[in-house]
């Protein structure tokens, strides 16, 4: 393509080197819906404001709708020499309506046009993430209520610590995802500002109706500073940060599924449709969905760091480095949204071994804290009670038994405060004792699940 054939080519002569053409080409071929929506709103405004004739505006809008149909039908061939989706749309429009197509770019720069596309893209990515997160939250709320009274071991340092319920454990991830959803929602609000009308960097000398365009495109307001509107991408960084945190939470849950599905834990059986096998070992069933979600967290982190690094050294206003923003957002959304969706499908299909979970909940001295609390309720200071129970744990280890199998005389030798009812201490009683907001008592867990369902 000669210099004169490009949207910016008047200053140039000769042909662009093919290496330059390919290296500078955009990666936004899938974003024609956003670009055409912005161009239709811009053309209508130009006609309303008599910046171009109403006839030209109507022809442009009709032509853009026809171009949109061509894109959707796959009739627009991607041409690297046209650089990006904006030029492809403009060239396709010119082929349909002729000279009037050249008036579409009146009072608009590629810079504010690109900024608009980016905000539309991030807004859509936030909506997709919120919807996918809400679906997973509904699953977790249902599972939390269903398993509100099913004991399992709680862990610290991956060592059995105290009994909790399976519902309580799963709802912990629900609380994390509620915050993730709030981050995507907040990001959408800050992204939902119209940059169109900022020009290349200094605004526009035309009598634009920016507020009208904002209303048509669903933006809450218009940008106040043309330099900021064309040069910053903090809203894209914010989306990637929210995506990175959400994928991190999914990765933590994925790690637990991998552990729970192992023969060493055997807490859960993987459904066949969410697992794979081994090409060599016929007995294997691998938690590949969980493993891939865990592994792909690094990809989202990488996109976040890449965009932060791109932005950190850029002077105002627009620089071509910003072309990298769309690829980062698309890649980040392309990991987190499918991950949220597949977890929402996979979790209800997991088969939990509830008897094994119950047995494990009471093993490994997990009731030791409850024994200490028993002494505290009898008047012993907690630090002293901690030491007494530590001695009982040591005695149980020596005998090769759990705490509840120690004879009463051993308890009485450790402290006269122990009564025969200490031998009745069991997992269900330990859970029921934690009957306060945020606790593991089954009634509290069920209430938390209902509250989460109401919130989503």
C-alpha cells in the first residue's frame, strides 16, 4: 500500500516495508462490533449537530450496519496493510457508500477512537466476568447450604487443625468471589467514561454533543481531560488486576481439588467429564481442569505485569506502545471468564466422600483446642489449659491413640477440672459450639449460604 493509500499516508511516499507492516499490525480483528457501535453513534451525532449533512450521516450509518453484517458473516478479509480494525471498517464503508465514508472521521482522531474501543472492551469483559462469577457464587451457595452440617478437617500449614464443615469451607471461596465480583463491578464503573471527543490529545474545535454520544453508548459520563482520556489505560490495568485476583482464588480452590482427589486424601471423586486419563497408566484419573486453572493463573499475572510495564514509562499523550493494551485485556479475560464458567459446571458434579471427611475431621488431635476450651470454661487460664492439653496430646501419641480414647483417669491426672463428660466431646459438639456469626455451627453456615444467595 502506498503512503497516499493509508489513513495517515499523505506525509509519506513509497511502500511500507512488509516487516514494518506485519510488526505494527493490530490484534483487534475480533473487535469490529465495538468499533462500529462507536462509529454509528459518532456519525449520528455529527448529523444532529450539522457538522456533516444529515444525508451523509444517514448514509454512513446505513453503510456501517451493512459492514457489520459483512463482518459477522465472515465476508471481510483481514488485510495486514490496513493495520487494524478501524481501517478495515473505514475501507469497507468506503467500498459501500463512496466519498461520504471519508466524513465519518470528522472531529475524531484514531487516538480517541481507540480509547473508546478499549473502554467498550473492558466494560464488556467486566460484564462477562461478573456474570460468570455470579454463576459460580450461586453454585457455592447451594453447596454451602447442602453441606452445612457435613464435617471435614480444617487445616493450617496443611496440618489438621480443627473441625469445620464442608459447607463452611466452600463458602470461604464464595466470600472471596463476592469480593472479586465487586472488583469487576467497580472497574466497570471507572471504565464507563466516554473518551470520544478528546481528539488526538487536545479536544475538538467542533460543536460536539459528547453527552448525547455517551447516552447512546451507555456511558455514565464524559471524560474531563483529553490528555488523560487518550493516554491512560488504568482501567485496563484494573481489570487485569481484578482478573489476576480472581484467578488466584480459583487456583487455590483448584489446588484443594487436586489434593482432595488424590489417594492420600480421597475426599472427593472426580466426575469423568471433568477429568482426563494417562496415556501410559490405565488406572489414572487426573484433575486436569483444576490443574490448568492453577497453571493459567500465571498467564493472567503476566498480562497484568506486561501492561503495567508498558505504561510506566510513557509520556503524555498517546504512544504506539498502547496498542498492546487490547491484547492484554483479551488474553486476561480469555483465561478468567472460561475458568469461572467451568468451575461453575464442575463443582456440582464433584462426589464428596462424606463418611471419610467426617472420620478425618475428628482424627489427628483436631479436638485438642476444644479440650482446652473445656478447661477455660471451668476457670483455667487459656495458656495453662494449652499446656495441659499439650501434655495429653503427648500421652496420646505415646499410647498410639487419639485424645477421645484416653481413659478418664489420664484426664483427671492432668487436671482435676476434667469431668466424665470430657469423654463425650465429639466433632458435632465442637462444630455446634461455634455458634456465632462467621462460625462453623451448621445453622450459622446454612444462614451464611442463604445470605450469599440473596446477595447474588
